C-alpha cells in the first residue's frame, strides 16, 4: 500500500501563493501576506505559515483561488 503523497501534506499560505504564481519567490509571498493583501475564507490573514486545507478560498489582488489539496 503506498504511503501518503506530497498532495496529502498541508500547504502554507505563502507556499500556495508561489504555486498559483502570484508570488515569484518565498520572500515575495511572505511580504504580500504580511502586508495584509491576502484573505483566507474572506478574512485577512497576515501569517505566511498558516496551513491551508482543501476547500479554503484564498484571494489576493482581485484574484481568487480554491485550495484543491
């Protein structure tokens, strides 16, 4: 039986912004979050390390994304 895949691991808000290509680097992603530009499920979250769950809705600079992992 295979073990957990990488897609089963939680992803942080900053990592997610890199994956969806909103941020070019990890430092850029962290800065965007700390500036209060990202929302998670409609609420501003300034924690780059916030763990996201499948179904969370992330919005930043007029773009909206749904976490699918």
